[in-house]
């Protein structure tokens, strides 16, 4: 089988799937804007020839950016076609526009798209947090235009894949009939509890070990979409109640989702300043972005792992924390509720209830034995439903094989 993977930041969600196909002997090509050099795959890079038109309204700039990437990807794909490459299957993440014209280059190829998130003016992330919400006609109109490229891609795709049921349900009803729910997968053999795990904090010249009161909080960037502001507001009370606790915070200072902070500032600094006079910063360790091995060590020493999110894309980090046997204290929001069941494999707290966050985390630290069964249940949840090798990857490969063969995949 010949397969073309299309992802602006390859490998992205295809980090396991693409190598698995190459390893079994399929001819795999990659169309990307990243500098990835995967073994055993043909890589074709592309770059848009120009940037946005000056003076274009911001909503149109976003659509034009997707068009420019689509045009660039189409030209690169045409060169690949002229060179004799005819894919049986195109596997694409359409979020940045690259997949828009690929079926025009290869009309006979099947196309599978990774559907990550469909924006809505109501019922999801937009309007969820009153502190950062802008709910007016212009904002709603912008969302419709934000979805425009996805709607074109939905029409062109033969089938789709979504990582969670909740993310699938954000798409139009007519589109859901052609979307299978299969998560990217968690390597539960690598991401597992480890007795005697420890983390060395070089700046603090200290080692933290499993069994100590270690609170972990992990995100790509520290920002409101992932509840950083709520967590920081709860921290003073948590640390006051638990004088031996330490906090490990991983995340950058950029913005992955939502509005940017005021110019020249970062969300990290803004909410750190808000509680600075009530917070013992000697026990709060901002680690920035860390190597994956360090991140795993953090999860393995964690006494309580705090995870918040708007109704939005579910983070890999939550499932990895569960796989590592962490005690999860998560936000009672739909993406989290799909995975975490309160009192069974974790604890859930209303996203905005700062007092409840402080009380729940403090109690969890105080009674580790009481909540030990939830840690084991969290790991078993991931092993039973999201295991990479036994469940997710085989289902992904089966889906691709069926689609390439012209069969009707199961939803």
C-alpha cells in the first residue's frame, strides 16, 4: 500500500502510525512544513510562497493562511505525482489547510482526515469562561469562518478519525456518520508507575521522590484554556494546608489556544503576580518545558496530578498521567468526564470552584492510602481503552487497510 501522510508539524498525531506502516513494508511518503526526517519514509517539504495580504481583515487572514498552505501543498503534491507517486490513501490533519486540494491532485486516492476540533459559538470552549469571553456577532461570525476550511475538507474526505467521542460530537451530525473514534494511543509500557522514581531539581538542589507530597501540573503552555489561572488561585490555600507539599509546573510562556495576554506579558507571570503575596514560591517550581524523560519522572513521583481544561481538545498528558498511576484531580468538563469517573479512577472538581480545588487536592495529599485504588483504576482505564500497542494502533491500521481497499469502515 502507498500512503501519503500530510501534517504541518509531522509527525504530530501520526508519530506511531506512520512508522508502523513503513515497518510492515508499505511505501510511506510525508508532506510537511516541519524539519522531520523519519526513517524509511520519503519526505517532501513545502512552504507557502507569500504571506497574508496586507490590510486583510483578521478573520479573512486566517482563511487566506489556510488557502496559501493548501496551494503550497497542492503544488508539492503535483510534483510528487509527476514523479510517479500515486497514493492509495492520503492520511491528513486538515487543521492548517494542507489537505484542501489533494483530492484534486489524486482523485482516485482515498483520504482519511484527523478531525481534532470543530469550533462552536455555544456549548464548547467559546463562552465557557466568563473572565475571558467575547460573545458578540463578530466573534460568532469569525468562528464560522474559522470552520470554513474544515467544512471544505469534510466534503473532500472519504472518512475521518477523532481521538475521543466528545471531539467527534463537536462536528456536524452529517459528518459524524463518517468518523471513527480511535485515540492516538498511549505507550503504557513506557508510561508506567516506577518504584523508587525521583526528580532532581537542579536550581533548588533538591530531589523529590515517590511517596512525598508532590503536586504536578503539566501543559504545553500555561494559559487559561488549560485552567492555569484557577490552579494558581488555589495554590496558596493548598500549600497553607499542606506545609510539606511541593509543586512541579511544566509549561511554556506562549499561547497555544485562546486570546493572547496583554502585550509584553505572559499568562504565567500575570497569575503568578496575582497570588505572589500569599504564595510560598520556594515550594513552587516552574520548570518550563522539560525533556520527555524528565516529564515521565515527574508523573512517577506525583502524589496528585491536577488537570483542568475548557471543553476543548483532551490533552495527551492526562492519559499519560493516568497510565503512570497518578491520582488525578481533574476539571468536571466534558472531555475529562469521558475518561475520569469521580470516585472510581480519579476526582472531579467544578472548573471554577477555587475553594473546592484547594480542599480536594489537600485531602488527597493527606490520605494517600485512601485514594490508592483510584491510581490503579486510572492506569487500568488507559490500558483497557487507550493502549497504543494492543488497542489503538491495531485499530488505526485496520481502519486504513479497510479504507484503502474500498471497504466501509465502522463508525
